[in-house]
C-alpha cells in the first residue's frame, strides 16, 4: 500500500499544475477524463508511487489531483473551455469547426394489425389513439431545480426522471417527490398520472423567486478573474493579497452588521461550531469561526464537468450538491441556506482526521473520493488568511 504525507500531496499538485498547460496545448479539445488518462499514461511511476484511492471506481490518487488542478487552472484563466473541451489560452477558438445539428428523426407510429372482418370498416383513428398511448408514457414536466436540464414522468414506472447533464438520468418514485417540487401542469399521484388540458391550466405560484440559470456550456468565453470588486450589501471590500485573483471579505464589518449566522451542529457525536454568510450577488458562502480572522469562501455554483465527475464517483454526491444549491437559493436565513455545506465539513473534519476545523477546505484530504466535501467543493473553495496580505504604504 502506498504511503505519503500531506506535503507529498502538495508537491504532487504543484508538479501537475506546472505540467498541465503544456499537456493541454499539445492535446487541444480533450475532456477532463481524457486529460487525466493522458497524464497518468505519461507518468506511470508517479501513479505507482501514490497508488489508488479507496473508491469503488478504482481511481488513482494522481487522477484525482489532475482533476482538481484542471478546475483550479480553469478558474484562474490558465485554461479555457469550449464544448466541454479544454484549450490553452493561446489557442484560437475560431478555428474550431462548428458541428452540424442533427435533424430530429420523426417518430413513426406502428400500425395496429387488424384482422379482416366481413362488412366491418376499420376506423383510421385507431392508429392515432395507439400513438398517443405510447407518447404519454414520457410526460415532460418542469421542476423547481435550476440545475435540472430536462425532466419527465415515466408513467410505466410512475417515476420522476431528471437529467442534470450527466451520462445517467436520476430516477425517483413519485411518492417520494416533495410537494411543490414539480411546477408544471401535471397532476401527480402516487398511483396515477393525469395530464391537465392546456386551456384549464392555472398559473403556478412559486413562493421563492430563483434566478434562471443559463446552460452550462461555455462558448468562446474565458472566465473572468476575481479581481473585479464584488458588491456585498456594503459589507465586502477587495483587499490586495498575495494572489491578485483572490477576493476578500471584511469579517469585522460582517460581524458588526450582524450579517453572520451562528450554526452549531453535532454529527455522529462530532460537534462543529461556525459562522456563515451568504453572498447572494456573487453566489458565495463565507465560513469562519468566532474570533478567527481567517475564513473560507465556497463558490456555490457547480459546473457541468464537476457534475459529470460526481455521477461517476457516486450519484448520491450529485443529489447532495444540487440540494445544497437549492437550499442556498431558497432558505430565508444564512444558517439554513448553508446547512448542507456545514454537514459535509463536519463529516470530513472527523473522518479524514484534519487538524483544522476548516477540514478539507484548507488541508489536503487523504480520502478525497470517499468524502462529499472534497468531491463536491475540493479545489474550488478559497482560503483567505490576513497574514498573507501584502503591505500597502497607504495603510500606514
């Protein structure tokens, strides 16, 4: 069994970050999984040195760190994406040929075979009725979840089927669907499904307005760096730090204006106590503890590549991540809106034996694929420590 220290993991990530841009430049347009394979094939000794994770999917430690580094490089603008492929910033995206859209094939209804009967006329409407019965087995619906791309009811199994852009659909029995989660004009029952006529449709009342989410696909756009001053109701200020792309919040002002919510939780006999704040404009969570001057910024939105990877690791991670986004958007207070993030943090801090209460959001995690916190938010959370701020003469 491979043995290594936390410093070994940090050195591994430093090496991968340095080598990835050249690999992407030599293989433009490759996906995350393809880049992982290319890097591991080119570094078999490194793969053997760190060994495999404990995940049932048989991922290597190097493969996981390649994924994390790709996300970090994309966030910092050192890699750009187009149609789920990764490119070096020097690559001219206009040279990529556009794919022709495939024409949708018309569905042909199978004619029902009718035995000839003397003096009996077979009405042509029989074929139409049969076609309608086939089509109604998949009834499109809308759900109160901006991350869901397409959803429908499968009447043959009486299940809600959702697609979040991954390779597999998520199915759940209708009797387990929360009231109000399906927002389209379909009457849902645990035993029957009855389509409602268009002319009788009543407007759906939604208690919470959720900002529409644009499709995840990135087209010829380089993600902006975080140098932009992000407004946070007068409580946030940008400070010059060691990394120019790293944002900053003023904890003293947030505490002074009572913007933080305290949250205490005991999970599997492990107690955690934190202060949390939701920046609804920048869509970040600010997490710290009382009397601490350092903190963690957790971006709430999860890109399509991360969702695809979560589906490969464990479908439960995908559902957990989407539920966390939904709570952030809909709950009325910061405490409830950050509940799933704090639960994952306490679990990680305990199971992965971290020395800091920020757990895998700050320190390397030894079991990243067995940890919801690392699998969902690892590599994207930003740790801010005022000790690293550069000296500014104007502050004197």
